[in-house]
C-alpha cells in the first residue's frame, strides 16, 4: 500500500501572494483523507503539487505505491477527447508512454510501410505487452462495462462529450479504483453524480484498500467516508485525526487555541517591551543597571526573532440576504402538466412558504420543470401558473450562462437585466463583499471558480426581489461554509423555495419532496427519495 | 545440411502467412516463402501472440516484394 508525505511545502502565486506555507502532513497506508477548505484556499493547487503537475517553491513530497489522479474537470469535458484517451491518461506513466509509442508506430506505418517501420511497430507492441498493456485493456473492458454498460471495443472511440458528467466521473472512478495505483488523489469525485452514484462512490471508497486523498464539498460523503480531515486555511494546512462528525468542534477548538496562543504572545511581547523601557531609564541613572538593560534587550530581540505563533485564520464571511415577500397562498399551480416525452401528466400545488425539494432520476425532467416555472421556453402540454405577486428567481447550473462568460460581476450588477434593476458601483461592491466576492468583482465570469459563480448567482437572486426561488443544484460547487450560509439564508427567506438537489445534507432542510421517477411518474413524498433509477436512454 | 534458420515450431502465424503469401506470390517457390516467413517469425519473437499473424505476414510480404525487385 502507498502513502503520501507532504513536508514544508510552500507555494507563491504569480502576484506574489503566498498561497501555501509550511504545509506538512502525512496520509498513511489505507487512509481515506478529505481535503477541505474554502473556495480558493489552495486545495486544487496542493493536489497539483502532490501529483507533480506543479513544482513546489520549497519543501518536498514523498510517496510510494503509484499515484492515480482524477482531476476536477472530468465530468465537464466538452472537447473531442475519447473514452480511450481518458483511460490512457489515467493509466500509470509506463503504460501511457507505451500507448503513445504504439500510436506513433501505427501512424508511421500508415505513411511508410517498410521494414524498419514494421519492426518499430512490432517493438512498440512488444513493449505494450511488457508494461502490462494487454492486461490493462482487459481492466478497461471491465471498467466500461461497469460504468457505461458496453464493452471497451464498442466505446473506445466514443467522445466524452456524448457522456453525461456523471458517466464521465463514474468511468474515471471505476478506472482508478480497479487500477494498479495504490494512492488516489480525487478532486471533487462526487460532482455530477446523482445520489445512487454518490452512494456507490461511498461504498467503493469504504471498501478500497488504497490510500485516498479527496476533495469534496458533499457533507454526507465527508461524514461517511473520511477518517481524517486535512484543512487548508490561513495559508497552511492542519489535520484533524477524526471524522467529519467531530470536525467542526475540532476546528473551533483549534481556532480558539491559536487565538489564545497569539494573545499570550502579544502580552509577553508587550511585557518585555515595557521591561526594556524601564531598564533603559534606570540604566541612564545607574550604571549598575546597564548590564540588565542589555540582557533584556537581547531577550526581546530573541523573542521577536522567534516570531509569533500563527494567527487564527480569518473566517470567511458570507452573508446572504434573501428577503422575498408575501405572495398569494397558492404560489404554484400545476394541472396535468407533461414536459414532452419526459414524464406522465401530473398535478401539483405549492403554497406560500413551502420548501420543496425536487428529487429524482437524472434525465427525468427536473431541471426542465424549473426552467418552465422560470418562464423559459420548454415544450409541454397541460397547464401551469404562478400565484399573485409570485416573482420567480432562477439559479441555473453554473455552465448555463454563456452570455455572462466574458463579463465581470461588477458589469453584470451595474447593467442589470429585465426584472433586476442595475445598481451603482458602490452598492455592487458592498454586495460582492458580503458574498466574499470583492476580489473577483473585476474578473470575467468564466475565470471565477465554480463556488464563486454559484455565490454570484445567489447574489443576483437577492437583488432581483424574487419571491419564488427556483434553484437547480445550488450547493454543487459551494464549499461547506457557503452551503451552510445558503441554508441559513433560505431559512430566513420570506417566500417559496423549489430546489433540485442531489445534496442529501441540504435536502434535509426541506419539508416537501416532489419526486420525478425513472418510469415517468411524478409523485410527492414526505421523505427524501434518492434511489430512483437512472432514466434509460438508447446508447 | 544446416538450415539458415532454425525450424520454428509450427504456429498459426506461420501457417496462415505461408498459405496466403503462396497464393499472392505464385512465381516464388513455396520453400523460399516458408524460409522468409520463418525468418520473420524468429525475428519477431517476443511480440504479443495475438499480433503475431499480422506482423509476420506484413514483414514477410515486404521482404518478398523487395526480393522480386
């Protein structure tokens, strides 16, 4: 089994800011460690340093057992990368190199079919066999059957952009968990997975004997899987040796301890300064005190040279003020509604103040239903209407706003849009500050992290004066703290909330659940239902 | 008489290549074709078994073409 040992790692950003300093921890054999921290704290950078993608400015990384890395972008691949290419990229380096050599030899043979080229091809194939390439192909076959339900030969040239985000993630996870690498770095492995997919992931991570370091914002997954928690905050990292359940208490205790140590250091510092001043005055009058004065000066210099203990990390302040307002008693009325080809007709009444979780299978029409209520064009039959004074505000999944990509948050706030008046720069910046977005105010939307984009969308809802919130996976990209701030804001919101979510922790804060079944049936449940099967589509 | 190439244990790659190349090159004596194919098989020793038939046949075809000018 493998381990990872991170020792005194330091990384400085291109603008000179120190992102990580003196980061040291060890993930021992067979451990399942969660890496948590606010959006932008440096989690992905740390993973890139451990995986060797990025060179640390100082410090060292030691590891054994072969390293398998699942990067965050898997799940959102939109280019022409094929299934085969992704599996090759996830393979150990020797296999990757051998595969590239075979591919180069094949291309050479298409151009020149002479004896040296043929021998080179034969050598490349022999090397492919030597590094275990044929065995890996058998594993890939198992992987594609498990993840996609089709053999490797039938899907290896299929482009990833024809797979859903969940299928892309599942494919990569199956590959890494069945592969030879003993240490796995997984950057948000649960993103894009539906709840049965997340449960599958939890079981596999609990079963595996590999050493796993994973980044996740899913509190349920963290609570079930992690046996230790590495926190990146305040420019460094620390390890909580227990699970996520006891993590909050441990973090609070650590912060209090750091604050106490700092307070004691400041007191001692002030005491030494006062002593030096007193002795300085006494030395001026009494030459006998000169030696004591110089000794005290030396002691103060040594104390200052040793430096203060680390500061308590600043708390991320996210303050969401979703106000809403009183509407008619019936907020949403749906009669015999059917989204074309997605479901059977259903009736639904949602009342002012309801908190409705919209759950169910992937591909069953949940997001389309929210878009319809938001006033967008969605093919349907049957009838639906909003109650008196109901103003819908729609939170889309973060990639659903191509028109925002090159605009900055300040620009988007300044100009407003239909239904949301623009605000002046001062008010815009104040609002961005409340959402922890002041530094991202002038950067294009597309360069913001997923969490920043999500928080910005919630800010737009706040400014729109919506009384009916339609939220499509709002916590998917939010760090734990921001997700908790959103829950508090929704709790205080005076209005009606419909949210599509696969976040089990978040779903517990709702009181009604509408379930979109895989069989096309839409029904209501008093409890969250997460085990609806995936909607089967022709492959 | 000493053979130029040690006899190769008959295997499917040799058999299938000899059979096809004999039809493809009727102007050559079968013995010459067998010799070339066996030489190629020996040189490609260590290649993956499943790939051998194709590799042997391609290489032997190339050499036979060259010998015919």
